[in-house]
C-alpha cells in the first residue's frame, strides 16, 4: 500500500510538471510510463483529467451529498434560540415541547422537517456549548420513582443556600407539592433555622392548605436533635395544623428528591437574574420565580405547568385523607430481680426465667413484643393501660 501511494504521488508530481510547466517527463509516451511504474491506466487518466481541470491533485471530501437524518440548520438554530429564550433551567424536554408547537404553526411537515428527539436536542445544545455533558451521571432509569396520588397529600420542604451581593450568604426555604410539583411556598432567611422553617411551612398552609404529610430531611431546623429529646417547634407547628411530619433516612437525599432537584432549577433561574442585595430583594425574586414556575413553565414530568396539574386534579388531599400510620418504637430494657419491665406506668412480668436480663421491646401502639438477647421472642401483649400489672403472654 505504501509503495502504491508513493507511485501515485510520483504520477501527480509528473503530471503537474508536464501540464503546468510543459516539462517532458513521460518521454512522449504517457501510457508506457504508467506501465513501467505499475500505475493502473484508469487511475492515471483520472488524475490527469483532474490536474488538467484544477491544476493539481487534491483529495476530495468523502462526505455524502445528502444526509436524510441530519437536522436542518433552521431547526438547529431554533433549538439554540429556544434555549436562550427559555433560560438554562429548561432542558431538552421543554425545548422539544415548544418545538412541537412551532412545527405545527410553521408547517414543518410540509418542508420535510421533523421535531428532533430528546437525544438530538441534547447533542445540539452540547455542540453549541449550552450544556455540559455528564457521562458518569447515574441514569434516571436506575431510580424507582414514587408520587403521591393527589395534590396536598404530601409537601416536601428543604432549604438551599444562595449568595447576596458582597458574597453574603442567605438561604431559601422551598415547599413543593409531591404530586403536582406546585411550589406552594418560598421563604428567604438569613440561615436554616427553626423559625424560618415554620414561616415557610406556615405560608404554604395559608396559601394552599394543610397537607396530610410534610416530608423533610433531618436538618436541625426540622427535627428535635438540639432539644434534648423533646419535640421541636417545627414539629409542633406541623402537627398542630393537622398534618403529620415524616423525615427521610439519614444520608439518603433521594427520599426528598423532588425538592432537592428543584433547588437546581431555581438556582439556574436565579443565576440569570441581578444578584439581590438583601433578603427583601431575594424574596421578591423568589415570589416572581414561584409565579412563573407554577403558571408558565411546563414541567417535564407532568407535560403541563404545575398549577394546571393542581387545578385539574379530580380531588385534593389533606389531614385525614391518608391512612393512619403509627410509628413503632424499639426499646432495650433491663428486667428486675423478679423479671419485671416497665412500659410507662404499667409493669409487665416476663417470669423469673428472664430476671436481670436485657430484653428488646417492640412497641406498636398498645401492642408489645419482647425478645431475648438471642433475638428469640419471649412473648407479646396488648397493654391495658388501666391496669398497673400484667403478665406477658408466652410466644
């Protein structure tokens, strides 16, 4: 192959010298020269013809003259224009939605154009430097998705840190409806504190009603970690209104994934706005964002704006609309010399066989199950709290 390439390059150089400069390099017999140098006749005359027309031999592009699946330039330009118009918080799904509307208005089908798929839109955005590829990111298909059945079944609450002018820090509490994705409240605060969390959830209750559940992480603003085992003020604010407060598992942010993901959408929008100087300006921006997000921005999971999903829902939840759920309590107790343990004011006898032992008690409402140190059940009992002494029922 290398020898053939060398002979062809020799042919090209000889043809240029003969045609352009009039040199007699072939000895008057071009055909004989090609035979001696083992150059196919068809190749020799093809090169000769092109050099006569163009003055030199240059390899031509092997790109096909047409590519049926290639995105037309006007469509690609429309993708870029929509990305810039909608803002960076709008990805391929939303761009594709608006492209479909434009295609119907401008009769793309009559021109032979189609709305590009999600993957193609992402490739266009990447090619124009409008998104940063994340190939190592865990695919959405790997997650197990869960959504409550109706709006106001569950609100998710969380706070995210933002910057003010002069590098000052602030936080924004966001309360999101799990089903409709309506942003039911935003609240700007100096820090992630209990009073600020109460203000945010109170605003949500006042504007959109009290839900059946409120879901939060285990941050100090939402839990009683700093109240020596007591009930936090946030918990009391939620339960007094009639809702039930539940928390995600530690180190498992996917439980609050909807509001956690929403922080990114909010921050992408906020990055395109003037940097707020104080909490008042920040709250003004939050209020504007809440209105636009709820009423104008199509949510990709709903295929419509969140407020439309809320308004069109056949029913709405609230306190009492979800099944009653009691949390079981696990306790480790030491029995007395006579084999007794105490659950509140009630003394329960395990028999002397289990005297002075450590036992595990699973308390679920008024029902208890007691296990020994090996995990074997000792017995169970429905506690009658009107009695001060009851024997265990053997397992």
